């Protein structure tokens, strides 16, 4: 009986460890893509407009309600980006991506001193996503919120385990008087 519960606990821990690794890896890839996209936009600021305009035109050629909906959505995104300006998007993408990549590298190296900072930064990103969800709700954003909250939990859990394993075990008295 005892070995069954130990085996189950090891399997569960392995699954959670895999989820942690996968979540951190996803954050790293996401950060690298944001960083790369930020630099692309820095040197080619009209690229999003041309891409969104071409996609909206291509989709609207289907003359279906779904095609029209997607076309209108893409045109709205293009208009929002034009109002916001490419500069702020570049700064956001480069800063956000660089912070994510740096945190992921530190988490993968298991630098336990970085974990609290990582949780604070990821929590700030999560708070901003929640703010965005309140101002302009969307299914994709809701999924990112759930994913980010899960990753913060997994980082916290990993930090707790690292901290516990780095503390010396209690020294037991030997009984020699």
C-alpha cells in the first residue's frame, strides 16, 4: 500500500514538473517571438498595416458572413494599431519579450533568488491582462489569463521546493552525554 502511494506521488510530481517545464518553455518562446517581432517592427514599421490590410482584403473576397466578420475584425485591429502608433508597440514588445526571456533563462537555471522577482513580474503582466479583459473581453485573452495564472502557481510551487531542498536538514542530537 505504501509503495503505491509513493509511486502515485512520484508520478504526480513528475507530471507537475513537466507542466512547469512546459509552461516556462512556452513563456520563453513567447518572449523570444515578442522580442523578434519588436525588432522587426522597429525596422519595418509599416509591416503590420500592409499585412493586416492584405489579410482583410483576401478574407473579404469570400463574400461570406464569417469572412466579412474576420475582415472587419482585422480592419479594426489595423485601425487600433494606427491610433496607438507603432513606437509604443515596439517598446512594449521589446521590453516585455526581453523580460520574459531573461526570467525564463533564470528559472531554467533554477536561480532561486530570481523566483520572487519572476512571480512579481508575471503577476504584473497578469494584472494587466485582467485589466485588458475588463476593458475589452475576449476568449483568447481569457485563455492567456488562465495559462499565466497556472504558470505563476507552478513557479511558486517550484520555488517552494527549491527553497525547501536548499535548507539544511535539522541536525538530530546524537545522544552522547
